């Protein structure tokens, strides 16, 4: 039963509408009214021309007075023309929340006032001259209608004037006046239709004007369906039942009337036709209403998706920065009491891995809820992934952040969760929110993985490092194009002969401002900003070019290991890129080793495993970098087919003193051999380490003991002067 009631109340438009929906319907009506105004202007202009040609011109030729004739035959049409024009301009100039410009204000003010004056002048006719009708009662009815029409015309003029004054002087939305103008217009149309058709009918003509007016009103102006039923129903009832079947002193019957001696009939079937007409029209109005409502809902959803983060319902980053910019501008003093926060969730990746994406999404939505509660009246948004940003007041910041941290930490008993937050204090009201967020983000980044520290403020000591990061991001293209990115080569040697069997290419950024930059200064930033592929492509190309030059010069060459970032596989087609370089410089594939770090592979992304397979098929040697530094080393060994495993240098740190470390290394090397992988240990700095590694069967060694990463020319010098012996086998 409830369902049925709900269904009907929805169909008839009794349901509660949101402000957005109401405004949308209202705005649609205003848009339609522009056309209505335009139609009225056209119609009245045509009527005026007609009057001039058919009435005034013949009478002028017969010697009539022009001004008298002009007033007599055109005054009413001018009035309606003025009304149409006023309505059209009023609706054309309509803009929610915007001040009216001076010229528009003057236009509306003049046209509205002219209407009021003119209406007042002409309305006297309704009181003084009874309309030419066949009966006195009819004359009274028609005069009453005329009075109503003039009153409504006057109201429209008055509402246009008042509306213009409010909009221009106070920039206030005056929805009531907008409604008054449109509703008055609706009523005028209906009254006009009834008035004209009523007299037409008594004059023996069809009631086309009435029908036109109800269609005009019903299809262009859409109110709630029950309102439509009431208004149209009342017009039909009033017109058909009360007026057309009106009996005066028994002189004529309902369906048969005598006009000027002739019998006029309302054909009996018409009652049914009128009802059918009314129902059809009402149905069309219903359909348009519901169509508009669903448009409103779609528009709302679209608007929402452009402004909100789809998962959490917080603002999205773009919208956040836009709103924050306005808020920042509004700050007039006490700038540093306003802060931007960048909040990162500790261990979110681990949570996602262990609990699955769905739970991960739920967790993020919950965090968004915490944020909205804790930072009420502030701007909160999700920037991306597990990163949130807030623009708020600095008071009680510490308490608020520790509440947030406690809530996040308490979300899961088994996974150590928490937040780290960077805080950036505003220093003026012309700051760019994006830069402020970047700074807060940088600050947060400095306490990543420090679970005890919840937040840190961005300060001057950070600004130099931050500037450098920004510099890297902004200059990566310059660096690539100007050759600031160069590979340094670090030798890899056989553990038995200590002869060089390869080199690892390690990137260096030779900067005109900062001098030489090391990978830890640019690789993490470039990864964070998803620009790393630009650098890697440049390094790959330089390496291929260096190999080609060496070969062209007749020197013997050794294979070079290239470091691939995990993102290289997302940001470019890494296999194709390398292949095209290898072809361009005509390099044999066995001169290139593909190094991928272990941590890159823990995500188990299909693009990564596909790329690994393609490299393998093409004949590249695959090397697993930094083995033992991540979390899931053994799975990586199981899931991928590497030729060489590079054991992380951390295993060597206490080799001499720790029996455990020695046993562990021994086991790793044996295990790798058992699954047909060769081994290399990185970071070999002492002879004792090298001897031990050789003794337990590690095939290759790399480290400062044999050489630091150096430029190509230095490497060549070392080979030429015999410091570095080159092996004749490198497989
Ligand atoms: P990685 O690939 O594990 O490279 C070995 C790092 O250990 C190099 O640091 C190297 O200089 C350092 N190293 C080598 N032998 C020793 C030693 O005996 N003692 C010590 N303490 N360190 C040693 P570097 O050049 O600073 O590179 C750091 C990391 O940056 C690299 O680690 C690699 O992951 C990344 N990287 C370097 N160049 C590139 C590149 O062109 N592309 C990408 N994607 N990553 C690169
Ligand atoms: Mg490496
Ligand atoms: Mg390594």
C-alpha cells in the first residue's frame, strides 16, 4: 500500500524535491519563458501589421484621422508586445547569483515601468466600456476577466521593476518575484485564451485561442503535475462547463444557442473530446516534468562527479585547490593560523595486500568520514590513493591529528596503521594551494615510516631540499635534452679471477646549478611524480650509444646492466623502447642486462610479468636487483625466471662479526644455484668480504673494492692502464 501511495505521490509530483531539483525546474521554466516572450513579440508584431493594413489604411483612405485610428486599433497590441518584450528580456538577463549589469538594469527598469504605466492607462477601458456582447451577464463576465488580465499585466511589470532593483542594488536572488512574473504570465495566457475564445464562441467561431493557450502554457511552463492538473482542470471546467453551458433565464439550452438569429450548436461529442484533450495535455505535462526531473538528477550526478572524489565523497583534488584558492584569498590577517595538511596513511599498501581492494576502499571511505568529523568546517579532499589534504585552522591541530591517528590505528588489530602528516602554514593570502600542498607533502615525506611521529611542520630547513625536489621535477626535460643525465659505470667482476665481466650503469645528473646530483636526490622524486621513464630512456640511449662508439673504435666491450623502475612498465612500453634502441645502435641483446628491483615485483602486476616474459623471449638476461631487501623475496624467485640474482649489500654489513650473516649468505647462494640462478653480491668493500663470497660460491662481485661508479672515459683509462682487467667471457 505504502508503495502505491509513494508511486502516485511521485507521479503527481508530491515528493520532496531537493533544492537543486527545484532550482533546475525553475531555471527550465525561465528558459522556456524566453521563447514564450519571443513568440508573443512576434505574434503581436504581426497583429500590429495586420491592424494597420486591414483597419487603419482603408479608414485613412476614407479620410479618417491617423492618430485617432492608430490609438483605437493598435493600443492593446502595443501593450502585449511590451509584455512579451519585458518577459523575454527578464528571462534572458536572468542569472542566479549574479549582479545585474547597469545596462540590463536600465533596460528592465524602463520596460517594466512602461508596462505598468501603459497597463494603468489602458485598464480604464475595462471599467468604462462594456464589451460588445449579446447579453449583459456575459458582458459582466468579460469585463471581470479583462480586469483580471490588466491586474496581472500590472503585476508582471511591477515584479520586473522590483526584481531589477533588487538584483542591481543588492545582488540578491528574488525567487519570489521570478515566480510571480512567470505565474502571472501563465494566468494571463489562460485568462486571455478564455476571454478570446469565449467571445469567439458567442460569435459562432471555434475555440482555437483557448486550446492554443492551454497548450502554450502546459507545454512550455512545467509545474508540479498536481498543479498542472489543478490549473488546466480549472480552466477546462471553467471554460467548458461554466461558460459554454451557461443558461441565461432559460432563453437557450446548454447545447443549443441562437446567435443573431442563427442556430449555433456545440456538437455533443465535444465534451468527450475536450476531456480527452485535457487528459492528453496533462499527460504530456507529466512526461515533460518527469523528463526534466531526471535531467536534473543526471546533471546533479555529473556535477557531483566533477567535484567529488567518487570513492570517499570528499572533494576531489582539483575542486579542493579551486575552493582553497578562494579561502586563502579571503584570509585577511593571522595567515599562519591557517594550515594546509597532507595526510598519508602508514602501511596502507600492506592493508590492501592483506585485506583486498574492497576492504581497502572501505578503509579509505572510513578515513574520509573521520576527516570530515574531525575537520568540520574545513576543506577536506582525497588527493589520490591514500593521500588526503585539508585546509583548516591551526588551533588544536595536535589533538585533532592524534585523534585521527588513534582512529586509523584502531581500525585493524593486526596491521600497524597510522598517519603521517605534513603541515604547511600560510604566510600570505596570495599563496598557491598546490604549492602549499606540495610543501606539506614534502614535510610528510620526511617522516614516512616513523610511526612515533604523527606530524611535522614544513620549515625553512626543509625549503632547500624541497626546492631541489621541485627543481628536479621542473627540469627533468631540460636535463634530458641538454645531456645533464649521464650514466656512470661501476664494474662487475668474476669472483674467481676478479676480472671485469660487466658494468652497471648508474645515473648521475650533472646540473649547472646544483652540480652533481646522486640518484637518491632525483630517482624517488621522479618516481613519485611519475616522470622516471624520461630519465631511464635517456640513460638507456646513452648506454647504447657508448657501446656503439666503443665497438666502432674497435675496443672490446662488456655487457651493461640497466636499472628499470617499476613505473617504467606503466609509463611506457619498456620492452619496445629498449628494443628500438638496441636496433637503432645495432647492439647485440646479450650486451644488455635488465635489472629490476625485487620490490618492483611484489605487486604482481600483469604488465610487469608480461614485460619480463617478453624480455626473456627476446633473449635479454634478467637480473633481480636488491634481493633480500624487500618483503617477499622468495615468492619473487618462484614466480619469475631470473638469470642472475643480485644480493643486497645489507647482507655484508656485519659479515665479519656475524656467523648468522655468513650462514644466511651461504644458504642464499646455494638456494639460487639449486634453482639455476647465478649470483652477484653488491657492495663489496673489503678483501675479506670478497674472499668469503668467492669461497661460498658467489659468481660475481660488485663494490667499491673493485671500483666506484665512474664516467665512461675514466673507466676506459682504468682498463688501458691495467688497473682493471677485462674478462674475455661474460656469461
Ligand atoms: P642499485 O641499482 O642497487 O645500485 C647500486 C648502488 O649501490 C649504487 O648507488 C652504487 O653506487 C652503490 N654501491 C655500489 N657499490 C657500493 C659499495 O661498495 N658500497 C656502497 N656503500 N655503495 C655501493 P647509486 O648509484 O647511488 O644508485 C642508487 C640506486 O638508484 C640504485 O641502486 C638504483 O636502484 C637507482 N638507480 C641508479 N641509476 C638508476 C637509473 O638509471 N634508473 C633507475 N630507475 N634507477 C637507478
Ligand atoms: Mg641496480
Ligand atoms: Mg642493487
